[in-house]
């Protein structure tokens, strides 16, 4: 009597285990792109570049406090916010085109490599930002921000391909947790360098420029891991569908296609609004802390380090809440917390670090989870085969690259001269986003997109 092994009796089980192992390997590689590029969002965009570029712009300003890029009078204190907005306009022109090329050719990984190393090189080039070179700083910021935006389109488009529907919230949350972990680690090293710059024989400005450039080197080094582990999938191209069309034409085509999925479009609208507020807080918080609250750079670094540590806890914790209450309800709770946090920030007293740390703790607990769950929820609403194209529209408001929020922040400051008024103006984005998201029937939206509905969503 012969006895068959489990593998012999169930050949499909072995294939299933092999497929699961390959998927886990890709997921682990995928996490590391967040690990690579998040140091830019943390050290560069959130901590150092805002105050430093503002100081550089002020050094170049005229007697009335204005700089004149391309002959346009801009208050030096608004220059950084305006530059972030310009970077989004550039990204809008590029992202839909790259998303369409990725979907139609299936070559996400080579495009990810190009955009990642373009952004890393621009960030490393910030070492040369000194004196009154505010135009150089603005140019490097635009290139780095736009490159990050495009690379995140490609990175996010891998999510539906490397995870099952029931894994999506967990995988997305772990990616954010990896990113916040690297941000905290590098920021801790930045703090050591910045605080001890005299002992290293460096000026304060040189220490800041080294911190900026090191983020680019980190980004480039760790991007090698996902580029080795992720794999492209073959696609079936529609007859006569050429990938090379203008960015605006492709964006219009994508939005027209989304009209076939109005519930997906409704979620995207809500996301673009509330995440605009999230990303503006991230990019402008250090300017608010240094200019309005008169806090030292070292205080800002410690506060953002606290955000990074608690964001890991928040991302993983809210991922677990989503398994119990669903992603939509958990996101709505986080938006309410965001609004309360900004209201508290308006009343913070100047030169009082302890209250700023309390505000940072509140931000950290809701930051990672609201972003991670938004990404995973949207991935359920994307029709198969259109991942990169749809995520190009999604990415327009991600990672501090939204343009309406910084523009509102900058204009409010330009008109009122008050950063407190500028920060409280952002509550509108969370309130409107909450209302719009609450109206989206997500289960019906998932079914309408042709995807299986998870047990909890």
C-alpha cells in the first residue's frame, strides 16, 4: 500500500504556498521603498527645508521683505509654501502620463527607478543651498517633490498586485510603519549632528545642509531593495492604445474613465480634500513652530521625532481598529481628531516647547493610520488593470504635494501676516473631507469596481 505525502496528494497546496511565499517576499521589498523615501518627507520637507529655505529667502529679500522670482513679488515667509504648490503643478503634468505608461507597458519597476533616483539626486543637491540661493532651493524642492510624487504613484500601484483584498489594510499600514521608523532613525542622527555641530567643526548652516543631503543618499541606497524584489507583470495592451500622450490629456482621460465608477470618484474627491489638509500640516508645521511659536530648531527636531515614533504606533494600531470597525469608520474618527488638533494648535503659547510636544503627540497618533487606511481603502475601489493610472490621480494629494492647502496657508499669511490664522484655515479641509467621506457607500463602491468585498471595510 503506497502512501502519498501532503505535497503529492495536494499539488495545488504546494503552488499556493510558493505563491504566498513569493508574495511575502515582494511585500517585504515593497515596505522598504517607504523606508527609503520617507526620510525626505521627514527630515527635508517637515523639519529642515521649510525654516532653512525661508531664512535663505529672507536673506535675499528686499527692504520690504519680498523676493522676486520671475519678477513676481512674494513675501519671503510665503516662498516655501508657494514652492510646494508649484511642485504639485509640475507633478500633475507628469503623473498621469507616467501612470498610463506603467499600466500599458507593465514596466512599473524601471519607471520607479528613474523617478526615485531623480528625487534622491535633487535632495542630495540641497547640500549646495547656502547664502541667498533661494531660487536654487526652490528648483531642487520642485524636482524632488515632483519625483517623489511620481515614484509614489508607481509604488502604490504595486499594492493591489502584491496583496490579497483581506491583506490590504495590514500591508499598507506596515508600509507606513516602515517609513515612520526610518524617518525617526534618520531624524535622531540629524539631531545628534545638529546639536553637536560645533564639536564636529561645522556651522549650523553646514549641519543643516548635511542633514538635507543625507536624506537623498539614504533614499537612493535603500531604494535598491524594492527594485530587487518587486517584479513587473505582463499586460495585454488594447489595440491602438499608445502610452505617449500629454499629461493633461491622460489626466482628463483618467477622470472620464472614473465617471464609469462615480463612487470611486466620490472617495477620491473626499481624500484629495482631507489629505490636502494633512499634507499641508506636515509641510508647514516646522515653519509655524519656528516663526510663530519662536521655537528652537532642536525643539522642532525632537517634536517631529516624537511624531515619527507615535506614527508607527498609530499606523499599526489604526490598522487593527480597521479590522474591527472597518477602514471608513476609523478614517472618519481620525479626521475628527485632526480638526481638534488644529484647533488646539491655534491657541498654543509661544516659546513653550511642552505644549508643542503635546500637539506633536496628537498628530503622530492619527497621522500614519489615516494615510495608510486611505491608501488601502482606495486600492479596493480601483478597477483591475488601471492601478497606476488611478493611483496617479490619488497621488496628487499625497505626502505634502497637494497644492491648494499650501496655497491657502501662504495666502492667509500673506494677507494677515499671522501664521495662527494660516494654521486654523486648514480646519476647513478636514471638516469638508469628513462630510464627503461619510457619504460614500464603500461596500457598493468596491462591488461597482468589480472587486471582492472584504469582510470589514
